[in-house]
C-alpha cells in the first residue's frame, strides 16, 4: 500500500493535481452553502473571483519555480542528505515524519515569520484582508508571499531530505486541508474540537482570521495542529466573537484588486504588531 502511494505521487499527472485543487474548492463550496458557519451578505461569485485571481498567481509562481523543487528532491535522495536520513526509517514512518516536518518548516514556520517581520507581514496582509472567509480564501496570497512560501518549502526539502513524491503528497494534502479549514462550514462544536487535536479545524483557523490581536497572532497551523499546541500559539475563541478582516486596513476594499496588490507597498498602512 505504501509503495503504491509512493509510486502514485512520484508520477502524479498535472491533471490530477489540478483536479485536487478544483475538486476541493467545488466540494467545500457546496458544503459551506448547505451548512454555513456565518451568514454572509455578499456576492459569492464576485468574492470568489478576487480569491481565484490570487490562486492563479500562486499557481504561476509555483509552476515557474517547480524545477527547483524537482532538482532539490533528486539531490537529497541521491546523496541521502537531510534529517530524515539520520536513521533508517520504514517507509510508513518516513512518510509521516516527512509530512509533519514539511508542515513545520514549509508552512507553520514561514507563517509565523510573516507575522513577525514587518515587510513580510505587509504581503501576508492580503490573505487576512478577506472579510468573508470561505473556502476560496485558502489560496488568497499575494504573489510576493507565494515566493516566500516556495522558498521555505525548498528549505524544508533540503533540510529534511524529502524526495519529490513526498513533496507532491504534502502539497496535495495541504491544498485540500487548507480549503477545508478556511471553508465557511458549521460543524458540531465537539466534532470540530476533536478534529483540532490532530488537524487544523475550521473553527481553529477562523480564530487566526480575527481582525485584531491577540487572535491574529495565533493558530498558524496549516495541516497539523500539533505545532501550535507544542509552541504555545494555540488559542480558542468562540465563533460568535470572531470578526474577519484587519483593523489597519480599509476593510471595504477587500475585493478591490488594485488596493490588495498595492498593500505591501502602501506606506500609509501600519505594520505595528
């Protein structure tokens, strides 16, 4: 079974990756329409258009730089270079450890840094600017931020020694789980809390999208919730107290493309953390 998984992600067609992205958005779009957490009074298709534009720019950045990931993955396998090769691990444990550590380096850590480094935070603001967080918000990243995240994925590959099949597996899981935890879905509270002990649940991530601190600077997780719990950045706030957006932005401009693209370069926007 593990060998079949490795083979699949070693040769995963681009079409399958596109179907995972589009399929996840479609499924969670339908689910959040049926059981919404918040009743937004917004034009869902117009809102999706802005977020899908940023999804497209994210795809372009990753596609343009993908050859670097492939070369890095081939290098670490050929030279058995990286933390995962310090001891001989069975394939199933190698896979789990690799997914956990890629999530730490390539998602949690860069996300944490983006909230602490002012000039990086201004790029990340575009993601937080959405005042109607739903499944399409998942890939709402300024092109500059997409580059940051790619660089840290590369660092993860080189530091850990993750082969390209594991990177493809991680990215596929990341797309679906990010769409899930951004989705405007109302789950039974006990179920959401149970999920949040292992994975980042919708309610857990909604806290991160609250419009002001301290909530904004908590719950950085992407797939696994373990890192927030381990590093003391986990936080719980009841959903009826959550308000989306950012207190330093014009929240009426969350669907204004020129405003959003210009946020990192707008000197009038405060970066005080």
